[in-house]
């Protein structure tokens, strides 16, 4: 038994170069301050587990981690399922996104305890996985994806890098025509050499625009159609109705939080594929529960965005297709990945092999080494619970 004696939450701030207004808009010479956090769990037998969330390492999830951490002190670090279950009940008034980073650190700790990777602990299914290039949204200012043709050129570049699939995040201006223009131009460029997906990210103005774009997905042979319109992709009834009008599989549930809620959303007919974010949906523990639930129903899942805990899950999930390499764009680094690794871990555009695959880390735990010199030099707060 390894008893949890201390949990520390380290916030750190660094500047993103060539970003200005936000993390999704290129601005030459811009410097955008970005704050993320890391969770460290220590036990009475000298073990240490770490988890550094990427996209969802924001102030809201950090606040939840701080609130949840005291409930773990004195617990057996290997009781991950019981800890997840207890946090689910204790924080039932909230979305419980903070549980994910704590769970990730517990899995990292367990892997290091036994000298094996989390992928091995979960039961390996694959050693690498094909990635799809998941684009930045378009922008009206110069740089990045600033024209429809820029999407087509970038898709061609991704194809040449080895990516087998490409997901469009379009201009998100609410217009079906704008969405379809990008989709058509990209399809014309890459032909049938890539699987294509589009994600309006709940931006289309209404249900009929969602139907219009869905029919274009059918005509253009899109692989999936994600979060179409402005119900925030939360109405199972609305998505089920949409599915009556189109043939392309819907990928909805990125914005549905909770193990039972996602299961209910699928059963209610709200999606064809379940979308799981290990950084929001209860970490590795809950991600694997959801993936198994879907597998038993003969349904696929997709993992949202990228990071070490994502790769650990994908190592052991059989019913999925791709790793989301995102977000990426021409002349832009992936702003979601913090610069905190000394082991070569990368979610940047060029990190795929010639087959468009990324490797599953093989080292103990999550298999990554954090740059604590950088983290300490950029640390803005450290909250410790013991
Ligand atoms: Mg999405």
C-alpha cells in the first residue's frame, strides 16, 4: 500500500510567441502570456506521480484540483477507481473536470511503482496510432488560415507529411456557405487521399444550417461531422433529429460532461461516436470506462485533443481511429502543448512518422520527463496539501 501524503499544484506562466488576442489566432510578433498547472502526488513510501494537463490546464480546472486534493490525503494511491467514484459523488454539483489531473498523476505513480508504462498497466492494444491534423480556426487578420485556399494548401502539406486525415475548424462565422466553401476547396485539393472531417464547434447559426452542412458532408464523403450548431451540442433530441436528415456519422459529446451523462447521450440517439477528453472526463480511469461501454455496444470513440494521458488511453482502446494532433496551422506552433518536456515528447505538426503515426511513450508511468528547471523558473504559485 502506498499512502498519499502530499499533493502539490504548481502553476506556471510562459509566453506564446506569435499569438496575440488568444491561443488560436496568429499575430506576428505577438507574445501571449499563458498559465497552466501541474499536479504532483507523493506517497509515504517515496513514490511520486506527476500529471501536466495541456489544453484543459486552466484556472477553472486548477481550482477544482485544489478543492479535491484534501480528499485524497491518507488514501491508498492505487485505489484510483474508488477515488474517482468518491470525487464523482462529492463534487456532483460541478463538472468534476479537476478529477482528471489527479487521476493522471495516480496512474503515473502506479506505473513508476511497478516500472512499467501506463499503456502496459491498461493492457496494450497498439504501440503507435495514426494522427489526424486538426486545424486552427480561420482568421480574418493576416497569418495562419486566413483564406479558404490556405486550408487547401495546408491540407496538402499535411498529406505530404504523412497524415491520413484532416479536420477542418473553419471560420466559425455561423454561415453554412462559409463552412461548405472550406470543405469543398479542401476536398478538391486532396481528392480521396485523405479522410476529411469538419468541426463547426457549435458555431452554425441554427438547425437548418446544420442540416445544410451535413448534406455537404454526405456529398463530399466526410468521415465525421462534429458539434454542428448553436445548441452547444448539448441537445440529444436536436442531434438525433439532425441524424434523420443526413448520412455522415455525427461526433457529438465533447461538451457533455460525466460518465453517465455521455452514456445517456449516446443511448438517447445524440451521437454516432462518443467524444472523450481525458483531461475533462475523469482522467484515464473514466476514459477507459467510457471506451469499454462503447465497445460493448459496437460503437467507436474518439479522444479529444492531445497529450500524454491521451496517448496512454489510446494505447489500450481498440474501438477508435485517430490521435487528434491539434491544433495545427501553417507557420503556427501547436499552442496547446506547453514547452515542459526534456524527453522529446511533442504534439507539434512534424511529430508524426512517415505513416502519419505518433508513438505511445514506453517509459515508466506516463513515459514523459518534465523540465522542472523551466517549470520552477516560470512558477507563479504552488499550493501544497498534506
Ligand atoms: Mg471539437
